[in-house]
């Protein structure tokens, strides 16, 4: 390795770098640039670690967290992260198989799909540098595989963990506890139970095997930092590979799960289409019923109007023209049949109001003298002077009929 590059790595972090993650600085954008510089140093450290023989470039991909003041983290930055994890193609395949097992509300709260896969990596916060293996809550498939491995291959797990000479801690959602090699199976099972409960509240909840390099104890000898990180990676890479899913040894039958998911999606789609068709059919029937009812109501009203209508039809009849102006005169003549005309009815023998004349005996058909008989003694326009019982009264011609 280039000696100058190694010297640069040995001086990556200062005490002031850790102070950037104190609570008073979490939401302060003034510290964004210094935090970005620390993140760049983490990336440089990750690139050096990738040069180790144990890190296969065909198997691992380096990623960084997306820590910056944002809505998803309540506008606070309490740490920075660098991960080494499976390649994007395998992450996509695993996500496709297990995405339906994660509630949408939790997926929306998670700012990155990186929190759905196990990793090796570094986290820097106000306490120091945490290096190790992490299994997040959203890594559904890998959690299943770890449970299965703990049940079927406990002796292999104990062999890989060994004597814990480096002083690793078991990271749980509640606390960090010292790893006891002879009890590691029970410790991991308990941590998995805690993870399933706590992860619903905090997407970053994880189970981990980590080594914390305290800022006050270990960073006084900066030249040892990189060597410690290499030693940590060498210890944890075998464990990571043993308990993590990979496409070559498909322990979870991910291909079969994807087919099942596709069948389930297809079935749900068909069911949804059937339900939609049923809704449309009900709506069409409802609309048809309404239209039938409206048509019945219309026909009923139409019949009533036809039966009870008293509207008369008129036509114009030419009666002459003005002698001086030449204007033509017309009058409306009833062209309809009398409503009360039927087979048994006889033509009326009563004179019309136009044919009444002085001297005719008449009967009054309206007003105070309704039904009284009298005689016409004079006509003035549309009024007639009538003598009734010795009295002379004026009555409209239309209210008279001949006896």
C-alpha cells in the first residue's frame, strides 16, 4: 500500500469531528460542510478497506448513508454511516421477494433501501467510531435466514464467533451487551425478538456485532485506527457470509418466492378487475332501473296531460281588410272538438252570445243573479241591459244564454 495514503488514513479523524454530532449540532446547518468533510473521510476509509483480500469486489458494494437535516430524521444528523453490502442486483432481487411483507407505512418512513440489507461498515457519532456487522429491521429475508441458521447450525455459529478476543459487543435495539461466546445463540435469538418489536418505531433499529473505538481512549494513537478496522473486518466477514443470503446459494428459495409473489399479484389484480366489473354492473343496473322509472313517470304524466288538458287549438280565419289602410283582419276560430262531445250528446240549441239581440229572453249564468231569467232591453258592446223582476242590470254577454 502507498505509504502516503496510509498516513492520510491514520489522520482521518480528530476529536472535533466527533463533536459535530452532539445534540446541540444535530439540526444546525452551519455544520453541514464539516459533516460532509467527515463523510468524505469515511468514504476514503471504505476505499482502503476494499483493498483487503477478504473484500471481494464481485460480492460487496460500498454505500453511504443519506444523513442530512431532513423531514424523515426530524431535521437532525446524529451520525454518519458507510456500508459494505451485497451488490445492487442482489439487493433488488431480495427486495422483490420480501417487499410485500413490510408494511407500506414503514417503507415510507425509511429514507433509503440500504436499511433493508445487512452490512459491514462504520458509524461515527459523538461517542466515537463504531465498526461491525449490522442486520436492520427491514432485512426480512436475512432475519429469516439468521433464525434458520441459529436453529440448524448453532455449532457453526459458535465456531465462527470464537473466543471474542477483540471484545465485540452485541448491539440490540435496547442496549449493547458483551458477547458471551457460549451463550451467543441465545443472545442472538433474544436480540432478534427485540428487533422485531422495536423496528416498527425506528427504521434504523438493528441487531449487530460491533466494536466501538472510543474517541477519548483510542484516537490518541491515530496510527492504530486503520489496523484495528482491518482486524475487525477480517473477524466479521466470515460471519457475514455465513448468515447472509446470496444468489449462488439461494437458501431462502428467493426465485420461488418471487414466482409466488407474482402469482399473488396476478390473483389480486384479477380479483380487483372482477370487483370493478361487478361495481360497474351494479351501477349500470341501477342506472337502467332509474331510467325505467323515469320513463314510467313520464308516460304517466303524458297520459294525465292528454286526458285532462283543456288546451284548445285555434286557427286564423280571414274576415276582411281595413277600408283605408288595407290591413287584413283575422280572428281565431276553435278548431278542436268540444270536450264533452260524445255519441249521446246533441248539438246545443242555445244561441251564442254573438246572436243575442234586444227583446230576447235570457237566463243569467254568473254573478249575483245567477240562474235568474230576464229580457234584453239594450246592448252596448259586450254588455247587455237586462230587466230582471222589474230591475235593470248590466251583464256581460258571455254570462247570458237564451232560454
